[in-house]
C-alpha cells in the first residue's frame, strides 16, 4: 500500500482523487430542505437569499461552500484516535478561554493567531512558502493549513496564498425554490394592552419586545432537488508542489501532508449543515471514488479509512510532527496595528508642502 502512495507523489502520477457522494434529505428523497442564505452584495437593498444559478442542465443550488466544508472537517484532528498526527496549538484569549487552532476559521492566517506571540513564527513560515516554496516550517506548526488552504491576506501581511489540497462542496441540482411566510400572535390581547396601559406604547416598540402581533412576510422557504451531491477532490498536483529544501525532506513532507489529506478526504461527511438541512447518504446510490489521471482517464479508488490512518501514522512518525504550542493572544498588538494604519492614513491625507 505504501508503494501506491509513493506512486501518487511521483511527477508522472495521477493529478487527483475524487469522490462524488449522492445525498438526500433525512426526510427522504426529494423532501424539502433549507440551503444557506447569503448576504446581498454590499450596497444592495436585497435581502439574504439562496445562491441558485441557471445552467443548461437546470437550476443548481449551493448547499455548503468549500470554506464551510473545510471548517467542518478540520476539527476532526482533535479526535483521540488521531492524536499525535498534528501539533496541538492553542491560543489563550483570557483566563477563562482558549482557542484551538483547529477551530480557527482562517487557520494559520487567522487574526487570533497573527496577534499572538506565535505571530512572528507564522509570518516567517508564510514567507518561506511565498519566497522559496518551502512549507516545512508551516507544517511544523499548522499542517492542516497545507491540507485545507490558507491566505495571509490582511493589509501589510505576507500575501502568501496556500491552495487547498482537499476541497469539498455540496450542491443540489435541478432545484425548485419554495417560499414561506409566518405570523406571530402575541400572548396579550388588545383589551389587555388597554387594561395595562401598554396601548400607549408604540406598536413598533411592542413588536420588538414580542408583545404585538407581527407578520414575517414571505421569504425563502427551502428547495426541492432532483439530486444532491457532495463533491470532493484531493489535489495531488498541489500536494506535489510542496517543498522542504532537498528531495528527501520534500518527500517526507509530502507523505505527511498526503496522510493528513487522505484522512480528511475519506472521512464520513458532516451532514447536519444547519437548521432545516440534515442530509444523509443515499442508500440506493453508492459514492463514486476515483483516481484521476492527467489524460482524463479514471480508475476506481480502492482505499478505506483504516489504510489511510495507518499510512498517516507512518508518515507522521517519519516526518517528526512539530511540538504542541500554547500561545497567548496580545491585544496590544491589535492596538498597535490599528494606530499604525491610522497614522499612515492621516499622513496620506495630509497635503505636502
């Protein structure tokens, strides 16, 4: 099995592994479920709505984004059976609260890490990647940032953009949009409002406190889909681009990241996506798992979670996983950055001479 993984890391190896997993609502096939609503473009007066695109094959609805899927998968590396595969990095926010890096939405580029005493080390790790293509330093601190991607995009940051090795989305196909409305009836009746003297209070104020009848109007009411599918890709080209100096060190790094990526790629999907959107695997349509070659040829991918875990542990041992880290968030760094930006802005706005 190890020889198969080595072949995947060869320059003439396959370009990707893919999974297409048919899903359906927990209520059953073609039942109503609720995808996410997204905010309207800035400056628009439109209300939040579903993302549904018209295609030649019918309407396609985005059910879970690449970023959302990554943030659902990443915390799995806190599980006891995966202990030791990645360093445990925690950032102390206060005496009562700490944040695990595996829970930080932007991973190594998250603000809670940048403004901690770990920030300088991660800045250098991003510079190594940006300027030399070397990912070893980042792998010692935040290896899941190499699996799920990270972008150090804030002003005056390094700008380093690490592509995702594992990406996953959920989409619904041939969808029909539904609408819904609601009416809230307050517990106090009109006569009781008069008896208590609350009838003198403005209706809007009463409504805000739940003491006045309030219609919600019509809004998104879910969708019905002919087909729902989770689509996952493990990008072997992006993985093979990760370097660590010499060839031997690079191969150890790549095997380590591949082990982590395989665990995330093959893990059962988290399918309780939000209220009203609980999905399950289709009992009648099995998932399709394939190895994809650069000429478009595809072959069946025959590997299970147990094999992936064994390889991941072997590769982690060879790579020598970085140490656990306890960092501390420093609000003074935030204030200093804000003040620095304010001074630069003020200087730029001051006329010369």
